[in-house]
């Protein structure tokens, strides 16, 4: 996990990123080439299966626990192509 912040005590938001919750490169390629809903939902199914694997599952459990104890906590995704993110295909 990579985190960036000027000072976590100053109230400045801290940004963290992890590859554990990212789809594999092969799966990213599949998502980027999805041309219809059937292909997109096939990607979604495979991505959910990846998230059920040990490291990703444990990370999701940790984020869920933090969400119950930390008021300023959010999860998002980054899309190089903002148009893809706007339609839920990040």
C-alpha cells in the first residue's frame, strides 16, 4: 500500500493506493475491450471472483472494519480515461 500526505495530523486528507484490489492486467484488457453488456458483466463476474481470493478478501475486510471506526474514510477508483469512470467502467 502506498500513502501520501503532508501531515496526517494537519487534517490534510491522506491518499493511499493498493494493487491488491486492482484487477489483473489480463482482466483489465478484457474490460477495456468489452463492447457490450454481456462482455462487461463477464468481466464483473471474474473481478468479483478475484476479490474473493485471500489477499483481496482480507483487504476488503480491513476496509470494512475501518469504515465502522473512522469518520473520514472513503474508497474510490482511479480511471485514466475519466469517461470510462463516469459510466461505471473504471
